[in-house]
C-alpha cells in the first residue's frame, strides 16, 4: 500500500520541480513574454481596425461612384407606414424602447456593435434608392439601380418592404427590367376580395360609361346580348346581329368575354385613357385576383396594359394600382405570350433604358432580345415576320414531336402555345453524391476525348436540303469538335422562340424584334362591323407595320428579315414602298436591309387560295387568303418591283422551300401550301427542305440546317458591318 502510494507521489514531485523551474524561467523572461503578448495584441487590434477601415472605404467609394458631390440630395418624406412581419418582431425582442419616440437600443454591447455596422450598410441601400428616385433619365440612376439590385444579402424583409414603399414608379420599372432583381423589391397589390357579382356589376358599369363617351357598335351589341337580363336605356336585343347572337355566354365565361369586349373597345389611346380614368385598372386587378390561374384572362389584361403603356401619362396609374409587381412576375411566365405582353409593357414605361427607352412598341412589335436593360447598342436588328395562322410564339418556336399533326382552320389563333417541357426534356431523378461526382468526372473525360477525336468526323445537320440551286453553299455539316455539337448534345431545354434564345448566344450585338399581327384563313367567326377590310390587305398591313417598325428604330442599324409565308410578302411590299419613298427616314428601312430569309413565301401565289370553288362549304377565304391566288396580278407586279429594287441594294436572299404537304382537318386532304415553283424568287440561294409549311420555320436544335444557315449569314453581315 505504501509502495503504491510512493509510486504515485514520485511523478507529482517531479512535476512540481518542473513547475518551479518554469516559474523561475518566466520570472527571468517576464519582459520578453510581456513584449511578445503586447505584439500579438497590437497585431490583432491593428488588423481589426484595418479591416474596418477597408470596409468603410469600399462602402464610401461605392456611394461616391453614384453620388454627385456638388448638388445636395433632396430629403424625401418617409412613408406613412411600413409592413412588419412576425419575424421582424422577433428580431426586435433584443432591443428596448427608451423614450416616447420609440427610439430603440440593443440590450447588450455585441448586438449594439453589429447594429451600428448594419445601420451604416443599410444607409447605402436607402441612399441608392434616393438617387434613383431623384436623378431620373441619367447614367447616375442606371448605376445606382445596378448597385441596388446586388444588395440583397444583408437586407431583411422589412427593409425590402420599406424600400418598395419609398420607390417611385420609374424606380420600380427600372428594378423590374434589371437582371436578377429580387422579387422582394415589389410589394404585392392590395387584395380587393370582390365577389363575382361585385366584379360583374363594376365591369358592366364601366362598359356602359365607356360606350356613352364613345359609342362602339360591337360594345353595344355585346352589352345587349351579354346582359340581356338588365335594363338598358339604348341597348335593344332585337338589334343584335345573328353573329353576336350565336355567341355562347354563360356564368362561367361572362367575365372573360367582358374583358375581351373591353380590350376590343380600348384599341386606341383615347378609349384606353378613359378606361383608366374611370377606374378600369382596379377592376382588372379584381378580375385577375378572382381568376388568377386563367392564362387567357392574364393575356387579355396584358394586352390592355400594353396599350395603356403607350401613354406615358398613365404610368402613374399603372404603378398606383399595383400592376408593376404583377408584370415583373409575368415577365418570366411559362406562357410565352404573357411574357411578351409583360415585357412590352415594362419596356414602354422604361424611358431610362439607354438603348430602347426612346422607342414605343405598339401592338404589332415586341422586343424579344434583350428583355432586360442593356447599356450597349446593337450592331444588327433581326426582325421576325410570321405568316397566316402564325404568331411570334407559334411560328418561331423550337420544332416538337407534334408539329406535323393536322391543323384546324379556325382555332389556330386561339391555340394554346404554352409548351409542356416534360415532352421534350428527360426528367432526372436525384442521384447520390458519389454518383454525381462520377458523372461530373465522366463529363470531363468525355469532353477531353471529344476534343481529341472530334476533328476526325463531321456531324451532318438535321433537315438537310433535298435539293438546292447553283448558288446554294451550305453549311451542311459541322466538325465534331465544334462547341455547338457538344453544347447541343447536353442541352435539354425547349425554346419558345429559337431566334431570340439561340442567335444572341452565338453572335453578339443582336437585337431581335418580333412582329405580331392577327390573321385567319376563314371568316366564319363574328367580325367587327367597324373593322375596315382595307386594313387587312397587303397595302394596309404594310403601312401600319412599317410605321411601327420605324417607331422602334428599325433602319438605324443593319437589318436582317426572317419572314414566313405571307410575312415574306409583307417584307417585300415594305422594302418596295421604302425604296420608292422620298422621305429619308422611311427610305433607310430599305437601304439598311442586308438580308431577307423567305420561309415558304408564296411569291407567285398559293394553291390554298384557289380551293374556294371545290370547298366553298368548308372554307370562306378571308381577305388575306384571297390575295394569295396563284399568279394574281398583284403578286406578279409586287415581285417584279422587288427584283427591280434589288438593283439598288443587292441584299442577300435565302429561300427555304417546303417539300412535305400540310394536312388540314376540315378538308381531310394533305396540301402542299407553297410548292417550290411558287416559293422560288428567282434570286439568291434556294433550298428544298424535308419539312411542311408550318414546320419549315421551326428549327429543332442548333444542329438544324435552318439555324446554321441563318447564323452563317448573320455572322457574315456582322463582320461586314464591323
């Protein structure tokens, strides 16, 4: 027992001796140790102060880049209220109120220090907002907006809500058109919570007041028939034409039809201004909230807002009724048509856009690229012009598996153009971390191998022509190591407009403009009695379209037209008209055109327009179709004039001709809409493709011959222009 105890004491005694020796050593070197500790403390303190000074310096520099030094910024009145959510109240629990003015301070020093630092950082966001609100239409506002969109990490929800309430109309429009803007900058509109009966009463009252200000026969007929159970002073049901009497109106669709009637009436600045001043935007907001998931309602409202945005005096009304937050949400909508109307409306309200801010996009023009603000001017304008039964979101979308299905004659303009991505993309299930690492390394190995062996083979393009004329020169294939081949193999997305999605990624400096106008093959459906048919003729459409294109700067830079079907006739007529004009502002549309792509354009007419005698019961040709009769004098004269004007401007002409028939469900027969002899303009390059009339303008990928030929010409024009 004693031995064991002594065994334990021996190590302890040695330890005590060592501690005594250490104590003596510390006493002897006390000055050195103190100097070492003071050096470490000095370094820590100096480093911390240096870091704080650096952060302070960088923040001040950021503000100075945006703030002019001489003028004093105005102090804006604080908002009357701010929204504070439950999470913010939880954060405020660490503070105490110390006087009647609700001044708060943290209950402990660390929180106090962090709060002071965050207050300084937050002041930067409020100062940037003050700059944007004040310095309208300036580079200063542009820089401040760009800076504010990046300040999202350290701002709380209450900060975003406060900033949103302090923002003016042009500030929110600028944020909505900025890349990667945080949705928290936009307050949701006030919830109206109107019942359906309340909405019907208000929109009926609105329609009556609008018709009293400016009577429209269509509106009178619609009101008499849709609200026939109500008393009207001047609407008489017996006066309604049979066309309107055939409309199916019930409790389920009366709101949608009322919006459609409102949009039809508000097709000019006078009527749409009256609609806004009578509270129409608030009524539309109530309808949208009631039918939030109805995409047709959203599209109709988008069209109304787009017309209202053409009047800069109505921007404040659009802002005050909460529509900017909805437009910001719609600009990334899955429905491409809703996207287009939202982007068009926001752009028309954004006069601070350095490139497109001075342009007004009407009902027939839409900016497809760039969709957000862009501070570099474009080098080339690419203009898309669709044909019969077409539209921006239908004619130019990526080719899908159902493109060759039979087409209806009457329902194409109402066709749901939103695309189910699951039809074209392979859905992937979640994979483990090890498997993901393997896949990533496999892609790297695959890419290296592709680079090594890619130069040894060529990839033949899809939809390669069956035939071409003597001027045809491809390209017909791509080298295996071409980056486009690899990127296309890995791409699983679906494009609802391939020219605007793909071309700017392969050639910088493009502005892509879409032309959107309504056409029909038949006139079975009710038509407006005030609608003049001459507006739907080739000459009528040309005048209207040319005016809208000039209004958005077409002619200020080189132009390339992509025209499908009847759209090619519109382009030819515009160019001939512009070439004969004495107005230099109009003539530049012709002089700046560098190339025209004709996608199955019936230069010499179409057999579809001659079916009236055989299928009179099924098809009553519209004005547009009636003008396309084979070898009609109008088409012959137009084409001769076009060939003549090419002598003054020898632009690049590329023609794609269809070789497959299109089946129409009503006729039950396949029809070659535009045969090769009708599509041949006898000038430029001609390619016969294994596609039908509706699929010829739809590239299936970047490895499509249609896409690569278009890109090759654009690159040539860009190089020449540079």
